[in-house]
C-alpha cells in the first residue's frame, strides 16, 4: 500500500485519550489498564529484538539493560515485526526501575496488547479485532503475556472487574479501529479511551 509505514526502528506509539462520559454509539471492547511502563518490542531483518520506551525524544533504548528479555522475545517475535505492550514487574510499578539495575528487586513481566508490524508487513490498518486475534495467537511463554480483551457491556462492570484483578482501570477500544503511527510524535486517538475509577 502506498505511503504505508515501514519498520526501520522504534515508532511513535498510539495513545488513548480519557473517556469523558459521552454515549458510546459503536461496538467497543475493554482491556485492563496495566500500571506499568509502555514498551515496544521489534525485530528488524538484522540484529536482536530491540526494546524501547514510548518517549522517543529521550531515546529510551532499553535493549542492553533488558538483554534477557530481548533474547527471550527472540524465541517468538519474527523478523520484521513490532508489538506494543507494557513493562511491569512482579513487585508492581514501584520496582520497574530496578529491572534495569545489576541486582533486581523484582522480576520482569511483559504484557503484549497490540501488533503493528508482522513479518515485514504493516498490519496497523487491520481492524482492532483482527490484530487482537494475532496477539492472542502469539506463542508467548515465561514472562510474556497477552492482554485479553472482552466485549464492553456496562462500563462500570468492566472497571470494577479490572480493579478487582489489581489493575488501575480499563482502556476501551473501538471494534474496527486501526493503529495509527505518528510521523513526528505520538497520535492520540478517540478510538482508545482510558478510564480509571473515581476515588472518593
């Protein structure tokens, strides 16, 4: 497809915007909102799997300090592929920073929730549900986990279920929506909406 993005390095990851309470007229799914550090993992035609954070302006190349994750991801991530996810730890968000230290205070946990490039092809133009089929079919093992989606019924029930499972809220995503890659910065999309419970 003409003007289609090519995988040449880290990308500007798509960002959700807050949900403001308006009526949702289309079909939506929900995923738990992981309280971690946004992570992209990709593998070019040459070299190891690279791990980067989302703030590209600070050049957050995490490949070397997280070499064990890079090597483990190489067992299931094909060349020419990029997945979007979240870096977490067995000790929660507070110990994520220790994953970069020589002596860790927790072990890494990686959640994968989207695929943007796959085996050399840009799949961001695939509808959300088709990309999730690809995510759910990844042969993830060890510290890697697929973030499963559920059809959205009552929003309050989704938030309650996610919080009860230890998450900070939910991200709702519109069926049929595409993954937009920014050229000069991250794109915020109304097709992804984040919701946290109201603290009283």
